[in-house]
């Protein structure tokens, strides 16, 4: 499925499986953890793009406490009924938390994951040895045309044209975004006049909306977990500094968790 980021030709593993190489002899080493770096240096906007190791560590602690487990379960409920899935991509996979939900929903399908953060992909590859991961941009996917049955995008930025390019005919696209009231109490404490997230879109040109569901629940977080939720999101450096300091001194906070899940099919 991987395509060379330089010439877009198919990548194949070398006989010793230590590298990937295309017909034009562009070669990419396979890391010890099993992933491959397909993000050319001239496409980086910084030395280490994507989430920092500190953000990834905070997110891992949050996920280990199952704060987002209801969302993972909702993801499974959306994807398990699909009967024609052979390959799937976790677009913006992070450290791989939702990979397990995808594998459980579609155990016979081959799983791929991409993220622009090398630190995140390294952790994902360590935790999911049967899957295939690459460091890559979600806006220039090193993926062959029409090669995937399902693309799942969970919060990550993306490009509709790229998603449609890599999907097979009548392939599926699951888009998960924050619902308007997601983490509302956090925003109330960080901003003088908090604004709701934008509502999810119900239409994409060239795709048909198959299903749309909301996943909403409350989660009570103690101080340490609350700090991790803040540090794993842009709220770590947004909002009023004094308000953020006061929030981190609290004993805890009950947060609204709210997500929109829209399942589309390529027309």
C-alpha cells in the first residue's frame, strides 16, 4: 500500500525486510520498532513536527485511564457492521490508541497508520506489531491510489481530495470530530467567553453519508488526570495564563465529553 513520497511508485520490502524500496531505487529504512519514515525533510515545517513527546506521554496516561473508551466503543459500533473491509488506515494515528478498536471491529483487515509525529508513530508501532505504520503528512499521504477499504480520521487534520484518492471504489470514510460542547467546562475555566466547537459537517462532495451519531458522556477527573487532558491538547498553551494556573490548582473537574461520528461512502 505504501507509495514512495518522491515518485509515487509502489514501495516493496527488501528481501531482508530492513527497508522499503521503489522501482526508482528510492529507499527508506525500516526502524527497529517496525515503522518507516516517509516524510521527506523538505516537507517538514519544523525539526520534529507534530505532537511533542510530552503531549504524547500525557495522552497515553489519559488513554490508559479509559477516559476515551466510550468513543473507542462508538468507533467499533460504526465500523464492525461493514462487511467488505480488507484494508484500513488510521489517519493521524497518534500513539495508536484507536488502532485496537479498529482491529477488534475488523480483525481480518490489514491495518495501516500514519502520523506526522515520529515519537507517536514509534509508540504506535511498538504496541501494534501486526499493523504497518509510517511517519507521514495527512495532506500528502504516501499511499497508492484506490488502495484502502476504510479511512478513519479521529480529530486529525486532513484533505478530502487525498482521502478520496486513496479509497477504493465505494470505500468508507469515518470522520470523528469534537461535538460543540466537548470539554466545555475546561473552556469555561480558560476563557472569559468560551465558544462552542463547530458542528460536524453532514456532507462531503463525492461521498454519501451513511450514518451519523453523537457520543456524549461525563467524566470526573482528578487533578493529575485533568492536568494530562490539558497538556495533551492545544489548551496547554491557549487561554488565559492565570486562569489555567487556577484550573490546575483545583482538586478535579467533571468534564463533558462529546463527539460526532459521521460515516461516509465514496460514490
